[in-house]
C-alpha cells in the first residue's frame, strides 16, 4: 500500500493492521466519530426529506394534473397534427364553464367540465377514483352530473338527488350577463383527495353545450409528458386557433413546490456542512498532535504532497464511511417512511397530516437525487480536508525536531 494511504487509514481509526492501535488519542477519535455521525445524519435527513418532498410533488401532480386538461385547443385544428404528434396520447371534445351549484340554501362555486364520458378513461384518472356511480352514466342520464364526494356532503345531496346549476353567460359585447339555469341529477361521486373534490363538476359535453347554447366545443389533449404543454400550445396556436394549458392555472403552484424542495435541500445541506467543520477541527488537532510523526516522515523523504495526501485520505475515509452509512439508512427510511410515521402516530396518538388532503406521508425515492446528495456530501467532506492537510504539509521538520 502507498505510504500516504497506509498512514492516512491508520490515523482515521479504521486500520485493521495487526498490532496497530486504531487511535493514539481517544479525544481525537471521539471528534472523528462525531464527524462521521454528523455526516451520516446529514445524508439521512437529505435523502428522507427530499424523497418525501418528491412524494408530495408526485401525488399533487397525479391528483391535479391527472384531472385538469393538459392542453385545450379552441378553434379549427388539423386532426393529422394530433395523430402524428407523439407527445399527444389522447384527445376528446371538451367545454368548460364556471357555475354555481345549489341545493336549497347550500351553494358552491365550481368549475364545470363538459367531457365525453366514453373517452374520459383516456383523458383523466377520475374514472378510477369513482366512489359511487360511474362516469359512463353521464352519457346515459339526461342532464347528469358527477361531483366530488366532499362537495356532495357540503351540498347535502346523495346519488339520485337533483341540483340546480346557474351559469352566468356574458353577452357578445360583454356588457351584461344572462344566467343559464338547469336542473341536474347527481349520478356519481369521486374522491381525488385534493382541492378538486370541492370545486369540480363533470357533465357530458353535449349537455353543457346545450345549457350554455355554445355553437362549438373545444378539443382537449392529454400529453405523455405534462411539461411539454407550453411548447405544444405555442406550436398549435396559429390563425383562428387559440390554446391554453395547465401551466396558466397551476404553473405557479408547482413552481412553489419545486422551490420549497430546493430550499429544504439547501437548509439540510447545512447539517453536512457542520459535519465538515467537525472534520476540519479533528484534522487540525490531529496535525498538531502528530507534528513529530510528520517531521520524521518528512526527514525520511516523504514529500509535502505525500503529507497532504495522508490527511486528505484520513478525512475522506471518515466522510466516506459516514456518507455510506447515511445512504443505506436513509434509503431504508425513505422507502418505509409511511410505516415509520404510522408507527409513531400510533405510539404517541394524533395524526401528522391532520387537516390536509393526505392520510399518509407519501414518498418517492429518486436515485438521481440520491446520487446528487452523495456527490455533494463527498465534495464537502473532501474540501474540508484541504486546509488541515495544507497546514500539515507546511510544517518545517527542522524546527519541530530541533530539541528532540
């Protein structure tokens, strides 16, 4: 083994050489152990928190972007441009309005989606989230409507009950509004566990078109990758054709979620930085304690670069062991965080996510994020070794050994 590597491993306390003490100073060994555990806890915190943030992000995208239109095209559109575009996985007629649902003294403003009930299973996740009834009943029932189960509770209605719908329709010049009123029969309820449970109502597009007396309907597109929506909207907007996409309504919301994830990553990286300061402290004290050893090695011909390498290896080994242990424990916790949180909820009582749309802590372990965490933690631990290693290489053997 290279001399610098051998001494570096010995100083780190992980040497397994026979007859060699793992450390010459218990206090320095304790500081190294603190550095190791600090690095491990930092990596664990980063992996778990980032995975939970990814879980919330994925769930929100599934519950919201799995329902709202990705792109809506108003005006004439060439069918070939839809069929030949691999970004588009499905299309269907669509019409949307805002209206007021009434049941006695109970009322709620909702977004009205006029859909093709036969194609809705291709366009959204709502058919898979039905609690009562079926989306297909919208096409079979005259003036049928499907709403969220929480909204049905709020309005005090059950499947089969009648609701009053009021839609304010503007005149051609926008100077006045004419209310369009219709009676609807509740044929089913869904539950997405998101805000859409309270503010979304589905009708068959022909029913909504008849109520508002619209001359035409729009085209709704579902994309394989929702983040292609802005580019596709721009490509389809030409002449009398206009488009809108989900980013215009929900883009700021998901950008906020992304920024929260970044800020949490930066804040938790401070834990790794604190562990790095411990590495600097322990190495600095090790350099002071081992001055005579360093001077002897220099006298026998070890170069300043070789001395630097000793302490770089020592600090890197401590950091690497902490990062490896933190990664293994962090991945185990991240994959089982739902069960871990449920255990502590049962132990102490209460619900961590009480008052939210989530009944359990979601998690989404992305190994690309884990790799980034490992790389950043490794770079921090290596950089932390450079100053103490430089100090060790700058020692003058003659001055240290003068009185020996």
